[in-house]
C-alpha cells in the first residue's frame, strides 16, 4: 500500500471515529453535505466505507465543519508519516557516510541525539524565513 492510500484510509478512519464519538449518523452527514451543495447519497457513503470510492477527500473541509473539528484533526498526517518513517539506522546511514566516508558504529542514543539536533536546526531555519 502506498502512502497516499494509507493517508486516504487514515482520513476515513478519523471521520468515522469522530462521527462515532459525537454520535453523528451517516444520514446526518449526508443531509449536511447537501446543505453545502454536495451530492452524496447513502450508496456513496457505503462506497467510502468499502474503499470503493475516496470522494470524501473532496469534501474534507465540509465534513470537518459538520463534525465540528478541523481538517487537520481528520487528516492526521503525523501518524502516516510516523508509519513510514525510516528506522534510526536507515536515517543515519547516509548521514554517517557523508560525515565520515564510511558508516561508523553509534549507539541508538547517539543516533537520536544527532537526528534531534538536525530537526532542531531545520525548525530554527524555518523560523528565520
């Protein structure tokens, strides 16, 4: 499964979770989408659940509004990124080669420290721009 498929499925999973938490039915979402001028019927909603259609992506802003949340709450990009994040060893392999010309043995804590420093410097650079 590619990252876009996983991202789409995560959005639907989050939509369904919020609907359940707030006790909002499929019919209510469909009715509210019609208020926004979006044509969605029960079959479309069922297709979403069965992964036959991903048109819910087109309506994510409206669905978030209906559910009383932000689109970021539904997209949850971080969980998908974490699932596809390289391991510490993979992350460090290219960096160590660039630094030393050959991989060096480092402890996991040393690897984490280096990666945290890189993230810190990246964030610091973003703030300046």
